[in-house]
């Protein structure tokens, strides 16, 4: 009788929706043959790293035609059984190749053949007091601050913590070491929790916070999605900390997810002073070695709390007991390329079979989450008042129709700013446009400088003497003459944060102006340096984009000015109104978070617009109910389900023909309740030199959408046109642009 052939089914990176069969490598290491390990395999003319999915026996296999695995790269699986199963479900739901999904979930260094090593941690410890040496610090305040910080700890403090609390402390540490005041030690991992400093007790919970916390703790050992709908400044973070303490005390790990890197410094600082366990941070600002080190700490259960952005959801927790998604409504939680996942949705998918809760926090919950309250799939908890003595800010519109503006600023706003600064209070100005101006026009012929690769204007960055496309990255030197008529009278149109900053420097020459946007925070730790400039008792002007609008707590900000608020009122996307309402509410929430009253002025050409009336005289929740009713009547998400095929090509005909062929394969599903719209051009038809065409699917039944998508994908694999276009699929799309 023929001996069955052992086959290894391997997922490899690439657009492959099937597994590939390989023969096992002859080895005595039986433990290596476990699903979830990395393997090096020959694939075409090259070798690639794949993931072993399954081991099977097959009597029918023609083993002489199969290639053999080159090398087993791991002795143990990268994922435990539950995580492995979850990742396969994520792949299935988003119809994304399994190999690509699994490689998305591991650090970059693990996608290479060479075995990576975690970075070595440097710790600093204060030596016994030497009065003579300590006297040398009297005239060195920065050295004294770092030395006292180390001295106050119960044991050695990691350089990672010092980097999070001080700006460029490396040279200071070397000086203190030379003075024999501190000494370093080196460890391959962080010190155990027992050696970390004692946690501070924190604030006493308000009655409302206590009630919410108790409700959450009653579900702490079971799967439950809880929406914490709390107004800005109501103390949601304090609730997260209290619940996390219970989870950590039970021996479980906690994952805290944030939409922006900019939010991590303040939140990390609050958590570090409240916990004695090891806390790690994970975001795109880390290098590959740092990211692998965090991954290794989590997998080996050294990290009890991880604070991270979107991709942290894939961290290899083996004893995860709680996921918190702060600002759950934020579009940043939706991946917009590759595996186009919703962080919120796959977090819930991860928690359910593992039996632990998910907390979604927001002052402006997404319409999807509010709809899930109605079903009811989620438990909703409210914090309706600000913590402490803080009161909600007073909001009013500032009608700028026909008024003279000084570089986009109304005189009434400037007057309010002057009075606020004279009281040594802070002003926050929000403008969702970075750069100097969003367009450059020739005053002679009216031609606007456009990106040669996109259907968009070029943005002026005067400080760098460049014009840049914010969509594809194309840039060039700021021109001296018109490309059309060669005239030299070129003028900026509109306002960006850089232009407003220049105006403010003229209007308020003696005031500290702090601009926070993607341009000023591009360098590592730049956001930390800027936030450290914000003082709690000084009159300052904070100017920025969305980075400044989310989550920050500036207790001395009493006036918020919202510039160019109208730009979101007339968007073509069905979600433009929702996003504007969320953004305005979040920005307004930065005012009056301390003991002083807050005021918000919204500059607008449309003061009678219904959105302003609802937000000012009622609430975001009222707006959300109105918007949901409109969606319900129109049969739009979240009361239906959607999928979006996109195709890009330098030849628009190829993209249209490709999607027409895909549509043809799915048309039988129209009789089953799937509506198919398109192919049509995307709102921005051309980007990065390619024409962009879309095909939208909508159905009241989720399973019908997925069956329809599967039919389209089967057709794509047989289409010759698929090689001429670049295409992608977005399940549950949030951005149609």
C-alpha cells in the first residue's frame, strides 16, 4: 500500500487567495511542524517567507511535482490557537489573501529571513548622595530635573521612560554619569513589575464615573461591547484606568487604542504614574527594532498594558483581558490600504470568542455604534457632565458674511483673543488645512497651479519655498511665474496653518504661538517637544489641525476659534455631515476643561445652517439621531451593508472595462437584493497619475454582500484585464473619495 504523502499547506505573501502545497523538509525537529510557524519556501525564481497553515496527508498528490520547504524559521508558532483562528476570520471577512493578512500581523523584522533580536534596554539608577557633586547641579536646572526624577524612583528607571518625560536627555545622562551621580545597567527586557516605582492613587471618581465603572466591572469576565458616551472633559480616561487596574490585578493584559500618535504622550504619562506594571507604546513612529521589541514583550507576557494606534490590534497577546478604543468614531481606525480593516470591528471579533469586554469611548460616537445600541448589540453608558468644576463651553457662530477679515480672522475673534491673552489664558485656533495656502493663482490670467498627477490644486508651503500635492506627494519649488502666461503676479488663495501663524506673529508679537500639524511634528518626538511648551498658567496661542482637536487636555484653554468651518457643510460623501459634527464637537471640547469658563467661536458664512443650530442649542446626540433616521429611510449604512471595488489605471477605459466585467459576474445577485452602482469615477478621478473608477455594492443582508463579492473575486482571477489595472476591495467602506 502506498504511503500517504505529507503535505504542508503554506500561505505566501501576495494577491493569492489559495494555499500552496509543499513537501516537508527532512529533519528530526518534529516540533517545528506546527501551524503558525514561518517557513522559507521556493516560489518561482525566488525564495519567500510564508506561514504554515495546515499539515495534511494526501494519497493522490503527485509528490514528484511539488517543491520542498527550504527552512523552518521558528521552533514555535508566532500566534496562539485563538489568535490564529481570529486572523483567519479577519482574512475571510475582508476577502483579503491569508498570507498578506498574517504578515500584516507581524513586525517587519519577522518578514525577513534573519532572526531578529529585541533591543537591549538601558536603565539608570541614582548612586548614594554626594553633596559636593549635587551642588554642581544648582546652576544646571535640566541636569537637576533629570537627576531628581531618577532619584525619586524606587529602583532603576529605563531610558525609554526618560525619553518620554524629557527632551533629548542622552547628553544630560552622560554628564550625570561623569559626575558619578548615576550609573547605567543593561537588560534584554524591562525590569519586572516588582522593581518599578510605586503608583500614585489618582483622583477620586465622581458619582457618575463610579456608577459607570461599576457597570463595566460587572461584565469584566465576559464578552460585552460597552459604549462609553461621555461629553468632552467628563473623565473617560479615569474610568479606563480604574477598569484596567482590575484587569491587570487579575493577571490579564490590557490594550488601549488611540487614533493618533499625538495623543500618546499625555495618556502614557497618566497611565505610567498610576500603574506599577510594565507599559509599552506601539505606533508608526517607532523603528523596526523598537516595534519588534514591543511585540516580543507582549508575546512573552512581560507587557501588561499596551497603548498604541491602529496596528496595535494585531499584537500577540496570550492573556488579553480588555480592549479600550478611545475616540472610537475616528476615521484613523479604518485602514485605507492593503488589508482595509476596521479596528473597532476586528477588536470585537477578537474579544467575542475569548470572552472579554471591549470598551468604546467617545463624546461623538459613530453612527454605526449608536445603531448597535438600538439593536441592542452594545451596552451604552453615559457621562453627561464634565469632571470637577469644569462646565461645558458656551458656543456661538460668528457671521463673517461681508466682513473684513485679517488673513482669515474676524475682528470679533481677534478682540476675544486679546482679552483672553491679557488674562494669561490660552487660545486654541483650529484650521483643518496645513501649509501656507491651499492654492496658488495667477492674478493675470486666473490659472491655478494644479498637480500634474492628480485632480487637485497644489498647496503652498512658503517656509520650505515649495508647492506640494497632499494626495500623491508630488512637489516642486515655488514658481516665480505662471506656467500659462508667464506673468509673475502669483498669489495665494485661502489659508493654511502656516499662513495663520505668520499673521498671528504680527498681531501678537509678544505671545508664544505653538503650531501643531503634520509639518511641525514630522520629526521623531517633535509632538512631545511642542506639548512640553504648553504651560498651564501662561497666555499662549495653540494653532493646529485635527492633531490638536483630539483628546488633548489643556486646562488653561478658555477660548477656541474655529476657522473655515464651512468646508465640511456641503461635502458629496454621505458621511461629511457626521464627520463635521464630530470634529466641531471635539474641537469645542478643548475649551474650559479647567476651572475657568470656556467659549467657542465658529466663523461661518452660513450661520443659519441646521447643523450649527443642532450642535449649539441641542447636542451631538440629537444630530446623530436625525442623521440615523435619514440613513434608515434611504437604506444606507448602518442600516445596510456595503462593499466597494476600486480600479486604477493610466488608461481609464481599462479600469471601466475591468469593473464592468466584475459587475457582470455579480448581476445575478441583484435579484437577491444586492444593489450595484457603477462603474463610476471616484470623487477625485485622477490621483498619482492613475484614473480611479469605483463599483459600489449595497444590500440589506450582510451574507448577500459577501456572496456577491466572492462571485466578483472569482471572476477577477480569470480576467486578463486584471493584469492591466491596480484594483482593491473595501468591505464596509468609510471613505468614498
